[in-house]
């Protein structure tokens, strides 16, 4: 999963073909977008959703949109480190996704990571946005 997401992130040769081939295997997962103002409890809500679905035996993926480093362009908050218990389970996947300065951070790479998670057979895909305020609506059109 991580390698497939990296291919899409990097726009590596063959990434479009991979997505095209996997697309028929998408559409079977619940996709939930979690957004809100900083400090509103997005990570807490995401953690509770994950726990509830995992208790039911579901496979869960999280695409966590984080602020981007101005130096490397990568994620700097690291929701993956805050979800370390989940990261150790074979039936779970966490993908940090840098916002690249976009309000809410829902970019093409975020949508492609969601599709890859669906194609991999995850039952639930949670997209946790960086949460910039009341104008954040991009996740609603992505999920």
C-alpha cells in the first residue's frame, strides 16, 4: 500500500495505469471525512471511529492530511505517530498526506490514496483533514 501511494504521490511512470487497473475494485468502502477547526477533536473522533469499526472486525485505513514542511514538503504533524497502536495492526493502514499549503489539504494525491485503500479491500477509509476553519468543504466533495 505504501509503495502504491508513493507511486501516485510522485507521479511515477505507470501510476496512472495502476490507478486505472485498480479503479474497478473501488467503491465498496465507507469513506468518512473528518474536518473542523484546530483543536476541535478531529483526531479523537477519528480514533473513536477506528476503534468502533475495528471492534467489528473491519479493515480500516486513514489518510491523515497534515500541514506541510516548508523545507521538505512532507507532513510535519505526523498523525501516524499519534495512531501508533493502529499502525501496528495488519488490518489497518495509515497514510500521512501533506497539505502542500492547500486549505484543507484535500489534493489529488489524497483522493488517489483513498482509491488505493478502497481497492486494497479496506472496509472504512477515514480522511482526516488539516482543518482550517469554516470554509473547509473540500473533504465533502472528495468522500
